[in-house]
C-alpha cells in the first residue's frame, strides 16, 4: 500500500506544477498527463487531497512534470511525515486548541462532502452509459440471437484444457459467462426462459432476469448465487450487478449510489455527536478533549479508507470508458450484423461462416459486459489492506481483459 497520504501527494504535485517555467495550469497538466474531458477537475481534486492518482496516472503526471514516479512518491512520503509531525504539536492555550480542532473538523466535513459528490458523479456517469450498453447492445443481441434456431451448444473448457492453455482468470470468467449467456439464449429460444424474461418490466429488470439465468450456468466460477433458485437467484444477480431487486427495477454496477455515498460519508457520522461542541463559542477543556479525540478518529478513518476510495474511483472511470465503447461501437457493429442477417425464420446454417463468427464474438462482448458490470465496487471501500490489494489486482485484470477483448472485436 502507499506510504504517503493523498493530501501530501496533492501538495507535492501542486508545488511542482506551479514551479514550472512558466507556471503550468491544471488544465495544461491534465492534457500532458493524457486526462480526458474535464481533466482539470481531476487534477484539482488530486491537488486538494481528495483523490490520489493510481499507478498509471501517477506515472503520466510525473512525466508531465519532468519527474519520475519514484521521485514523486518519495517527496510525498517525506511530506506525509512532516504533516504528521506538525499535527502532533498541540497549541498550548485552550483558545488556540479550540481554533485548531474547529479547523480540522471543518476540513473533515468538507472532504467527506467532496468524496460524496465525486462518488455520485462517477456513479451516475457509469449508470448512464451502462444502461445504454445494456439496452442497445446486450438486450438487442439477445433478441436477435433468440431468432436463430439451431445454434450449437457452446462447450465450456475442462480444467485440464484451462491449465494447458494458460488462460488468465479474467479470460476464463468471461468465457464462462459467455457460455452461460449462450445457454440462456438457447433456453429462451426454446421457450423455457422466455416467460421469466418477458415477465420482467423494463430493460433493467429484463437484464437482471436474463443474466440471473446466464450466471446460473457459470456456478463453477464461484458465483455466490449458485445455491439459490427462482426469484432469490434473480434478485441476488441484480444485487451483484448493483441494481437492487426486481421490484425496485435496477441499474448498473454503481446503481446503489446512495449506498456508496453513505459509505464514503461514514467518517462524518462519527462527528455528529460532537457537532454540538463545535458550534459553541466557548467550551471546557474536557469538551475540547472529547471533540479533539473524535476528530482524530474521523481523520484516521478517512486516511484508512483513502486507498479503497481511490481504487473505487479508478475502477468507475475505467468501467465507464468500457461501457461507453460498447454503447457506441458495439451497438454500431451489432446493427451491421443485423442488417446482414437472412430473413426470419432463420437457422444457424443460414448465417454462413462469417455470420456465425460474429455471433460468437458478440457473445464474448456480452460476457465482458456482464463481467465488468458484476464488479463489487462497494466492497473496495471496506476492504482491509491485504484484501484490497488482491481485489485491485483481480479487478484490474478483468478491466484490462474486457477492454482489450471488446476493442479487438468491435
């Protein structure tokens, strides 16, 4: 885990940016560090200590500032220690202690408010493109695939084959999901699952119902819903995708925006009881000690959750970009395939080799979409350091594989 605080890294980056000749603006740094639209906002948040750049972002920022990532991290570590030493020096007079504690209380409140704002913005952005990809690619593909009779039953590779091919866990997971989707399509085309999907109201619910059936076919991947059945399985799948239960409709991975914002705001809740003392113009030494202790607890909670928060923001950024690519390029490729399909009733042989290959490729894209959608971002906010490292590694692998695979197809 990082040995520097987000605050320290932000201060170091801002100082180096302003030390450039001529001084570099936040917008210029964002452009040189390959941030996309609205990159200056991200740089501002980094410099204010709200978020800390991930490994690849940090390398790009360092290059833009004519530094190495190691130099930036070392300076941030040194600054972290100096900030900690400074905060450890308490003012002697009670009046000065009160002023310092009040300032720290205000900083925590503002930081939590900004974290909540960032989480809501990223969650809403993801949901918007996710829902487009779901409705215009995934469900549209399912609709077209159900009109094709005689599609061969896909074969899931055996454990021996997986070991011999040396495929990554992400590739195996996507392949298993694609197999599950194909089998669910075959069942729906035969009438077995059509009723369940047709009974679902709206695209979100239909997506949840369909992916519940699809994920049932991938129990060997360790899906937690493998022991459930019926509505319980469907609701569990929607919960896995972040969209709540069927009765509540549903959305994408970040569908539980209120849940996420509530989690990032948790440190502020610890100060609620002490808020009374902050508002008082005068307080006793005992009251000051109580408030200072609670402020320190809240500061520690923010510091401990920073890495998980940074990972969550990075995941949402990357997942949003993947969904946006599917919603634009995937839907366009799917429409070209639809136009070239033979008239109904159509069977597998009538597609021809090229049409059959596209069918298989779109299955893979659908599997990638479900794999990305099923990432549990809320767990990142509460994970312990060791668990967070493992989760970050697995998520990074999934996002990299999905991004590379989707772009190679569409």
